[in-house]
C-alpha cells in the first residue's frame, strides 16, 4: 500500500533560487493592508496588483499574482496573525501552489516574515497539511509531487526545531488521513495492521499484531464476534514507545472498523457510503504515537488499534446475542450497528493491564455525537475533570475542535440487561454519553480516562478548508501529540 509522502519542511533565511512558487502574506485592516514577507519583491506595485486581483487579509483568501523574477507568487490573507490563522492561511496557499505544478514538481517557499517559533511551527504545519492529497487509484501515471517546502524565517536553533517538529506532526496527521481515505477493499484489518506496523518499525516502536486465532484463544470476545461476519478477519495491534527516562505512561485506544455496514442491523445507503472512515479513531491514535516518536517526546505511550470489518452474513453476530468480552464481562448485543463499543471495550481492558497513568480512547463511535455537536467539534467525555481539562487545553493549542459532554450515573441504568452483565446500548437519548458510559465499565478502578468521539470531524464531506482537506482529516492527532507534550517528563 502506497502512503502519501509528506515532504519535510526546511528552514531557510531567504527564499532559495530553487523555489518556483513563493507564498507571501497580506495583513492589516481594509484601509491599511500590507504585504508580509517577500523582501524586496513585495513592492507597492505588487500590493496594488494583489488588491486588483481580489486579494485581502481575510483568512481563506489566496490569490495568484503575475510571476516576479521567474517565481509564481501566491498572496494569502493572514487574518489576525494568530497560530490558528497562519496554519489555515499557509494551508490554503499551499493547496493553490500544488495546483500550479502541472509537469514540473513544485518547490514552494512560504515567507510570512516570522521570528516567533510557535508561529513558524503553525505556518510549516499549515503548508504541509494543506499539501496533502489522496492520489487517485488509477492505471494512469500520477502527477509529479511537491518536491520541497521551504519556510522562510529568521534562522535560529529554536526556529529550526519548530520546523522539524511541524514536519513530524504533519507526517503523523497525513498518514492518518491517508489510512482513512484508502477504500475498504484495500485497507482491511490485515493490511491496515501491516501498514501501521511498517511505519512504526521505521521509528523503532515495538509492534505486536494479534490475529484472529490469537484473539480467539485469549478471549477477546468483542473483537472476534464483531469481525466474525467478514472474510477479512480482525486484528488487534499493540504499539509501544518507551523512551529512556519517561515517567508518565499514556495509553491510547482506537476504533479501527475498516468498514461499518451496520452488520445485520444494516445501515441505509446514505449512512453507509462514508463508513470506510470508521477506522478514523485507530488512524488518529496510530498517527499520534508515530508523531510522538518522531518528535522524540519523553513519555511512554502504548497504543491499541482494534481492527475489524462489520458486515452481515450467516456468520455475523445477531441482535440479542450474548458476548463474553476480554476480562470476562458478558454483554448483550442490542444492535449490531453499535459494534464500535464492543471492539473498544476489549482493547480498553487490555490497555488497562499495562497499568498506564491515563487512558485516552478515540473512536467514530456515535451518530448521536454528530447530531449534537456537528462536524467541527469532537465530543470529550471523561471520568476525571483534570483529564478533560488537559485534553481541552491540548486541543486549544492544536486548534482542533473538542467539546466536553457530561457523564451521569443514570446512563448506567439504561444499560441494564436481563440476560447478561450489561447491554451494549439502551436509551435512545444521549447516545454519545450512553456509549461512553458503556466503555467506562471496562476501565480498571480509579483509572483517569477520556473518551473522544470523533464521528463528526473525522471525515470532511465538503470542500477543503484551510489546512483541512476533503475526506479523512486526521482530527485528534495534533491534540494527542500536544497532550503528550504537556504530560511528558
Ligand atoms: N460508526 C457508527 C457511528 C458513526 C456515525 C460514525 C456517523 C461516523 C458518522 C457507529 O458504529 C454506529 O452506527 N453507531 C450507532 C449506535 C446505535 C445503534 C446505538 C449510531 O450512532 O446510530
Ligand atoms: Zn455501527
Ligand atoms: Zn461504527
């Protein structure tokens, strides 16, 4: 499986001769706009031309200007110049730059005249994230890729570090997006696990893949049962990054439903079409551990990706079946489309055995979360206010939408079963929190935990926006890397 290759960005104090596209900024209010970056090229005349062509300082506005000194110029609105704005501004402009490379590979330089390392990092991230594109699966040869990305900024150790951190983070996000975008006839548990293992091994991360036989033998009843209907057998992937001197141990658990048809509770056609994205939680946690390792953060991370395909067949699990989960708890299956929580529960129990300091799980778990929060915000549900705050503050740094939803003991009552320890779903109301409450039953006692329901933002059904492409978004990867950054030590 060919994965998108994210170019590494390099820091350069001046625009190099090799750059054939130069991105500069436009800032200021309506009456007093000014070009930012571009040194001597950014003349009054260039500003006048830019305005004539419709350039303005609004984020999202990116206009191509006539060539100057053999370089194509793109001017992009910088808004208020915050990290969030610069990330988007660089993303939009980079996407425009990519479209300019017809035959020759594009070397793009981004110059916003920056010195602050945080802004340098946001700009570099935006450019590398904006360049991401899923290459059509085609017999024809694909277009030449972007050759290189230069970030023009004052040269110092700290700005260099910022650019290399951005390269690591962008690789992590783009790899997650790519996995989400690969169709389910290419990406299924076996190939997904192999692809993630290959990326992890390159970074020295320890890899363990449990196949269906091992899962069955060890009693992973949730994963095995959900995966039973498909010819593509389930996998549980365990990755471990344990740098010397790490004191905090973070466990990540992700839902890797490579396709969710709803099983015997078959989804309607319009609800099923995008369900190749149902492994988005696994893609996010895997992307995050790869990013954390690339950045060399001083934190131990174990990552579990629970992979299966949910399809109807004569071997598929039925509504009202009783499953015995890893660890021994029994579950009555209320609806075969509520499969995510079953594969997650097994992986959460397994993650708990490692005795981490915190468990964060991430899943495209409920339609209810999308109805409640829309496509920008993912839901955060937690048994610990401090953990919720830590996640929300990391999300703020990353510029990703996360919103806390409340937990309440009444959800436990709604999951009562007459035939098993617990039912997989109960009340129709509060579906996102009910699902979180189900997962909570599988945690070790007193385990600080947060559940991230990314069902809305994992997939972008509309046009690209800023640094966010259509299709898989990699939502959550940057938040988890920022969280690990804050917890390390
Ligand atoms: N994978 C879906 C949730 C989903 C919906 C993800 C929309 C992305 C976009 C999940 O497995 C599901 O179908 N959940 C059911 C649960 C219900 C049967 C209790 C749902 O939300 O309807
Ligand atoms: Zn489902
Ligand atoms: Zn699902």
